[in-house]
């Protein structure tokens, strides 16, 4: 089982470099899509610690997770608020 650490702000793909530059964690739809492609249908766990962020990015992540073929388990390892609440309800 593969695990994705869903930490930091839920950000649009275009803002990832800004968060990286400031040394801040973020999760983007592209990071999630890359993880899901690598998991290739294997069961996955998402460990969430996020206060939320972009509703548009959260919605895109929700859509990708809801179409994922493997089992998705969400674990809240800290805060799960706002746009970060989409992923746990995807499966």
C-alpha cells in the first residue's frame, strides 16, 4: 500500500513553485495525479494534515480520487479543514 502525505495548503498547480521558494508545504492536483499514476490501481492511504486552500484545486483532487480504481483510505494526522475535506469523501 502506497501512502501520500497530504500536508500543507491545497494549492493550484501554478503556485507550487511559490510555496517551494518559501519552504512551505503544499499539495496540488498535479502531485496527487502523479501519485495516483505511480500507484497504478494499488490500494493507497492519504495522510491529511491541511488547513485547506483553493476550492478549485480541492475539487480537482476530489475528482481524481473518485475516479481512482484502487481502494482509497484517508487518515487525518492533524488538521483537515476547508478544501482539504474533499479527499476523505472520495471513495
